[in-house]
C-alpha cells in the first residue's frame, strides 16, 4: 500500500483542488485494472489520513490549517473548543439558504472521524 503525501491526503479530503482521480492519488490508476486491483485489495488509507489530521490539529488547533473559524466560507473544518473539538459545516436549510452548523463537543478522535465521513468519497476511503 502506498504512503500518501500531505498534498495527496489534502486532495482526498477536498482541502485543495486536484485534477487527479482518487484512484490515481491512491496509486492504483483510473483504469479497469486499477479499479479491479483496488476492489480486490480493499486498502485502508484511513490510518494515514487520521494521523495527518491529528498532527495538524495538535499543531494549529484547527483543520484544515489556516482556516479562520470566523470566516470559513462554505468550508467544513474541525476546531478546538477548550479541551473538546467541534466539526463545523455549512448546511442548506432552505432553497439557496445556508447556515453554519457545529457538532456538539467531541473527542479529538470522534471529531476526526466525523470530519472524514463528511468530506471524503466513501467509494475510496471507508470511515466507520
């Protein structure tokens, strides 16, 4: 299994834009053979993603780094709230009307799992 770079992890999480297909990022290639190998191997990249997000959270208390909780636009992010963490996201509450929603206080691990579940494509990264 491939070791993902920081840029590759951020691409999979949608933090930065990428022209590459997730299978290309994961090292399988967006081909029939790549899809077959990926489905047969069922690799688990979640530990690498989890460790990266955890490291950034411990360094900057927010993920993605450099996100301003007061001016995040439509970005989904994790931020520290005292000893707990919250996942904040925009949700459409009416036609064309959006509101920022924050989770209740979560442990660091719970917040990371919740964030990953919300932002990754579950076809490529499985998060229980």
